């Protein structure tokens, strides 16, 4: 596993390709996200992506870190100030290493808010 997540044909295969702390962290985050709102889970761009009225959240496991990305991440910095803006739109990422502390409750709070924003504001990938 280099800078991209593992090549996988399904969300289950993505998780199965992980090991160590990345496996445990990604399993926890996946369960928290899926339990927080009615997301559709898929693989896109070699990432585990959670869709709700367009792309909403992604998990990407890399060799030394895990990214929890949000298409409307800039709007979520009030929920978790560790989210860093990424790109010229509203993207934002919570970048984690093995020592980063994050709980299932924190991930679920972010997921609920990300879902709400996509439902209220529309598909973030649709540019007007």
C-alpha cells in the first residue's frame, strides 16, 4: 500500500486488504459512518466512498496514515477543528496516524453532519 488505498472491487475487499492499526481504524470508522446515516457505500478512485446525494465521505488507508475525507469538510471544521481544508472547493480531510485519537462517536457526529449538508445543499460534485 503506497499513497493510494488498496486496489479493491468492493468495500468488504477494501477492508480485508488492510492490516494492523489501519485495519482497526478503518473498520471502526466504516461502522460509525454506516450507523450514522443511510449512506450508499462504494469504491471510487481507489477509496472507500460513502454517497448521500452525491459523494459525501471517503476513507483512504495509506502506508503511514489514514484519511477521513469530506466533500464539505470546510463546513465541518466547527465539529472537528482537526479537519484541514484541501483543494479549491469545500474538501477537507482529517489526517490520522497510528497515534491520532478518534472515537466512533466523533466519526458518527461528523458523518451525520456531512450527510445533512449533502441532503440540504445538494450534490457537492455538481458544479453550477
